[in-house]
């Protein structure tokens, strides 16, 4: 474990790496499946060589550097080297193209972009739209001496180390300014919540261009002195085999990944070394499957955002299925408050989840170039997440919905998240999005509409979906409209574009319960 584990003034990447390289030199820090290993000593040496290479290419203290790399050893080396130089890493989703890609490259102010693999062509196509940006080749980095050369910058915990872009559902993505302490706390939270030690092997199948993969998992591994096993790209069919072959003990999953893994054919599912899994979200049916079918002792839920870190975690040995967890109260305060007045609400009442840090710089430093958006999010000394939830008398928080994705029908607030979870259980449903369409000319209340992607060859029909929904949902939440679609629109980070679906509304292809002779 890092020597200065809880001294927040020493929560900087160069200090952590230097300390851990001495303590764990020959231990493997990361294994990338299909590529190879990097020990702690290798990581320190290669960070020096890569830093010299980047410095010779013009990268200096405070410079934003866009990184468009797949999960792999070079990503790890570049991350560590930029920290050593005091530069600011801007990890970019490798699937971005066109305007989405150009926006992030331009908005970040990066003058250098490190790119390789399939993303190189996409970057080349937008270079003319990003003045001053030039690709930075990694060729020859390994010929550099590890020292002397570019000296390690004496970074402060308050220095911005990274800018990550959050996908916009109603507008362009925003760059989140992430201080060193903020990045570190993602990892420390994982260590404390999941009981991570140097003996653990963390299976990572999420991209490093997101905070979950890079900070919650890889940085946690580095801080703990553990070993990460990285699958460059998630594969549901390879998941259990990887975990088993590499003796992994800890892993995280996000969104539909749990569903995809659990949909695989049974194959000695308890034959593995996993002691804990952190799936987000964690509906009760999924948790039961992890425990009963896969035999995983601890299923730990969590809640967070790039902006606010991970303020909520479940607890080892304590389960409250369906909740997001308890407050990690050594580092954060969380309150459920009225979204319009910011007044605190009573236990059990639905309100907006609001968060603030207890640790200096353990939060974002703002949105890049957007002071008004930063001020809008920070009101009444609380960060407004835009998510609605409840907190019970014991402090367990349950995520209800994105506030703007709530549906109001017949005087009831309906969680699109819960509707989707229920409808997804129908055989033949591959994906579903629930959203509101106006109930009348005034649009004062809503009707529930579903966009459904059917499994190939299932023969699923809209009336079948509606009939299933009638069986599993309360009457006020049952959909009036169902439309079978070939795909559900998503942002580059796989969030459903609910605003686009609402704008599209009812079409000629939409099944209408009333038009089919049903009831409202």
C-alpha cells in the first residue's frame, strides 16, 4: 500500500509511482491480455523514457495532451509520463469521430494528440478543424534514457492532472477538470470499499478513457500495490474465462455489462477466484445471480460521477439489494434535497442527490472554460448531480432516475430506470429505453413510451412487450406506446439520448395501446 495512503497533500501520481516502484519493484503492475506485462519497476523506468520522449516533442508543465489510445501498455506509459511532466492528460474515447471528436480536441486546448490504432484515421480527418493540434508519434520512445532528461515535476494535489469529458445528453460534452487528489480518491475509495490489498488481482474490462477503468480500477491497483489484468475491450464471452485463467479476485462492471455476462451459457460459473464484484447499477435480480449462480461472496454497489468522485458504496459483508450504497463519509457529504429549493428532505422522500467533499481537491475543479455551468452545478454549497434518489433512516441511498428522465403520469413520478429494468426481463428484448411523451395538447402530464430493440430472430412484437409490462409494472407505469427499433440512440459514452427520443415522439411505426383497442 502507498506509504502516504491518507495524506491528501501527497496524493499525486508521480509520488505514488515512485514510492510503489521502490516497494514492489518486481511485482507485476499490469498484464494486458494479448500484449504482455509491466512490473512496478518497469513502469517507473518506462515513465521516465516516455517523459523524455514527450518532453523532446514539446510537452511541458500544464500542457493539455489529448490521448486517443486503446487500453494497453502504451496508454499506461503515457499516463504515468504525463503525470511525471506535470502535463494534463485529456483521454478521449477511441470511438469518437467527426464533430464529437473535433469538439473535445478543440475544447481541451490540446496542441498535441497521442493517437494509435483505428482512431488514427478519425483524428486525421478532423485535424483541419482543430487549429494548432499536431499528432505526436510514440515511435522511438523506448530508445530514450530513463534519466537524465525530463525531470519529474513536483506536482501538488491541487494541480489539474486530467480533463475527462462527460457525454452531453442535451448539449456538447463538458470537460471536467480533475485535480491529482480527485483522481487519487477514485482509487482510494475502491481500496476502502472493496478491501483491496497487494494480493488482489483486478480484472479491468472497461476503457481507460473513463474514470471507472483508469482511476477506480487501475489507479486503485497502483496505490494498493496489487496487479491489474486488462482485457483491451470488453467481451462477455471471454469474461469468465479471463477471470478464471488469471486468478482475478476483484472486478467492476457498468451498465448492461452485467446483463451480457449473466446471459452467457452456464459453464462452471463458480470456478473462479473472485471475492468481490462492483456492478453499477446493481438491481436485486442481478445481485442474486452473482451470489447464487456465480458464488461471489460480496456484491458491492456504488454511485458517482466524473465530477463528484464515488461518494456512495455498498459495504463488504452488508447488503441492501437495489441501493447505491452508504456515504463514504470520511471523504464526502451526501444529502437528498428538493431540486428547486435545495431544502433537505425527510428520509424516504424523493429528491435530488447533492454532494460535497470533505477533502480539499477531492472533487472536480470545475468545467473547462464553462464558469457559468460550474456555478449552475455548484449552488447553495452543494453540487447538484441532476439525479433523483432517496435516503432511508439508516443512510442507504437508492438511485431513482436522472431528474430530467423522470416521467410523471396520473400524479405519480415514474422512474424510467425501473421501467427499463422490468421490461428487459422479457425474453427477446435486447435493449429498451423508457421516456415521456405528452399526454395531451398541453403536455401537463406524460404517457410512457418504450423504444425496444428485439433480439435477432425472436419475432418479438410490440403487443407482447406491452403485455409483459402490464404484468410486471404498476398500472400508472405501464406504457401506452411501444416502438420496435433497430437501435437506440446513444452518446459516444453509451448513455441513451433520451432528449432525442422525446423529440422524435410518436411516429407512424409506433404501436398505440388505445389505437389497438386497449385501455389507457
